[in-house]
C-alpha cells in the first residue's frame, strides 16, 4: 500500500508505515516520484515472494 495525501505529518507517516504501508507520499508530488515508488514496491514484493519460496524449499529439504 502506498499512501498519497495532501495532509502529511510525520506522525501520520510513521503510523501508516507501522501498519504496513510501503510508503507515504505527500502532495504535491512529481510523476517520477510515484513511478519510482511503485517500482520499488514491486521489486520488494518480488523479493518477498522469492524469499518465501526459498524458505519453503529449505524446509522441505531439511525435513524429508
């Protein structure tokens, strides 16, 4: 989840990040900033999936 808001505060950003948001962007923002953040979020998600698969494979190998 990426939060876009016109009323950003440090407290709000911190709270949403603690609840699982990937990033918190305040208006006004540049198109490039959004694209960069989306790209980072997709890469992070892909790494998490890969990590999960590798852990499952390790578990299967260690517990036949």
